[in-house]
């Protein structure tokens, strides 16, 4: 993982630890990071189950990279 990617993970870690509802530009950041991690092209959605899955993937990446 690149230093830039790790910095983005650290920034998103702060965002997801402070909020439960995300503004559209925050959701774009979160979904873009998820898509980069997974290689999928998941569109931005407000579906609670989908958002929880996205957050779980990001949180796992944060743990795996010891951030």
C-alpha cells in the first residue's frame, strides 16, 4: 500500500469514527476508497446495509494496515 493510500485510510478513519450519517461529498470519498480497495464499481447509495458493508471493508483495511 502506498503512503498516499494509507493517508486516505487515516482520513476516512477519522470521518467514520465521528459520524453516522454522511453528506454526499463524504459518501463519495468513502465509496471511492471502498471501490479502490475491492476493485468493484459500487455506486454511492444510502441503503443502510450497503453502507455498513462498505464501512466494514474500510475498517478491515484500516486494521490490516495498523492505522
